[in-house]
């Protein structure tokens, strides 16, 4: 499944060394572990929680798109 945010990037720092990381959301959906390029530490994300939150965000965007289409349709 792909979503609205899959092409977006999340910026964060490694908790161990402070190295700045930039990770694409779509890659986290498939593999929620990130390896720090500064120190090699593997950062484990809660995959289930991440996918749930991302799913809710994608659903909200879909609902927003539907509402906008409906609103635009009223003015045509």
C-alpha cells in the first residue's frame, strides 16, 4: 500500500551520536529500522504504531480530497 506521505522525508537525530538523519516515509512503511550513518546504531521504530498512525493520516487526506471534490462540484 502506498500513501500520500510516502514521498515525504522525516528528519531526526540519532539518540546515540546526534547524527542528522533524513528518511523517506515510504521506506519506513516497509522497513521501520533505520541504521545511523554516523555511528552504525540501528534505530528501531514501533512498526505497528507507525503504520497505524500513517494509515490514519492517509485516510484523513483521502477524506479531505473527497470533501474538496464534493465542494467544488457544488460550484460547477
